[in-house]
C-alpha cells in the first residue's frame, strides 16, 4: 500500500499544499515548528480519522478558516486497486468521500492503512496507561475499522455517566448509561485482550533480537474487569461489566467518576517478573518501544498482505544510534513506503528514489529530483 499524492487545504498551518510521494521514501526536512508533523498528521487523519495526539477538532483547522480538507490518492499492490479519499473537517462535524462519493465511516476506514511512530511513542513503556491504551486502540483499528465506533460510543457514554454522577442523578438515569458502557466496553476489552494475546509472541521475538542480552519479557492486559468468567467473549464481559457498574455505583457517586471499565485498563509489561518501569534501563526502554512498534507493523503487514504506509516523525533524532539503525534496517526489510520528517537529513538513510521536501513556515518546496 502506498500514497501517490496528497492535497491539503487549511489544515493546521497549511493554506494550500500539494505533494507527490516516492514509492519508497519521502523525507520532509525543516526546523522544528514549521509544519512537518502537521503534514504527517494530515495523512494519518485520513487513514484512521484520529489525530496523532488527542486535540479538539477545531485545532486541526487553520486559524480563521471555516473548514480543513485533506485529499489523498492511494494504491494497493495486493488488491491492484487505486482509491481517492477525501476528509473534510468542520469544527463540529466531518464529511467523508471515497472515489468522489459520500460515504460513512465504516466504508471509509480500512481503505488506507498507516502506522505512525512519533516521539510521544517513546514514552509508551514508562508513561501513563492512557498512552498504552491509545497504542492498543490504534493498532486494533487497522484490523477492525468498527473499533473506532465502539471507542467513540463508549467515550460518549462515559462522559455522560460521569456528568450524571457529578449531578447526583437518579439510578434510573445512570442505568441507561450503564447499559451502553457495558455493551461497548465489553467489545473494547475483548478486542484488546485478543490483540495482546497475538502481540506477545511477535513482540517477544523482536525484542529478543534487538535487545541482546534480553531479559524475559511478559506482556499482559490488565483489566478492571477481573477474570471471573472462563469465557472472555464480548457477551460474557458485558454481563460482568454490567454487574460491576451496578455494584460500584455508590462508590462512583462518592468519587463522581466511573471506576471500572476499559478506560482504566492497562497494557502491563514485565522484565523477569518485575514491572518494566522499575526494572528497565533507558536503553531497554528504547528497545522495547521499538519492538512494540515493529511488532505492530509486522502484524498489520501479515493481515494486509503488504506493508502499511509508515509515518515516522523525527524519530531518528530521539533514538540512540543503535536503535535508529535497527529501525531503518527493519523498515528496509519491509520494502514498503516510508514518509518521514527530520530536522537533519544526514540522520536518515536516503536510498535511490528518495524524494525530499523542504518545509518552512507552512510552505512546502520540492527539491528538483522530487518534482
């Protein structure tokens, strides 16, 4: 899978931009704060309908503009098909088109698959559980487009329930939200648990290869819904979560927030039976983050039958030299399309066929060989 071309209109700090991409590697070069990440985010938005960081939709629209628009042309070597995708963002709504026809989210998602690796990802192993939940959900979305709808419905119901708790609303009102939370939350947990089971052997293999000598790695999905039932199917989890929400209602009223559900779960990582946060050196943290991203890419590639588009946001300046070398070796082995940003082009390998764009103050200039 690869992007042929993209057009941006009033997205972030860009008024009008048009780019064509190399089939192998495209490098965006510029100082910090010029818009390199914004270009990658525009592409990522079309792939997953979510920004690289959680921000209000209005922040994605250029100042004083009414709406933002991103259009991409993509092709799949596996299917032999080419598609035009267009995302138009307004402050409270969005409009999707596929091949010049209006479409819904389900039809749009899955057409273009991209995996992003950003400096924020380097906090995966030692940052907050929210980062790891986001990592899981983004990875699952590439295989299950319906996961986005489940997550959005859950988040909306959670917000509503917490508001009612703060207002000391009646049990009847809370029960109506509990029903949605249990149904959508069970789907989220089942998908995450299934993904983690598939992830563990892939992650372990990659980590042992790049972190020699490697401690014994254990990966576990830690849920606020304990394993009280033998089956972890969505139906079984829904029944258990519904019961827990009711049992903890008094506690939640006191705290004015919901204490059980996938919004409080975590991806736990252990080295030799001790939490990675306590056990790992800085180098081991970097190696494990790299292994997590490479495992995600491998799993997506196996599902698609071809590599996804890789979006690398100035990662080479954040990784140490050895991890950066391992990243680019793995990228080369995939033989997929890579679009990356950097402040120093000397830090990134540029094989034949690489396109370069200079990015400065919201303007993008192709170098002659990239035209």
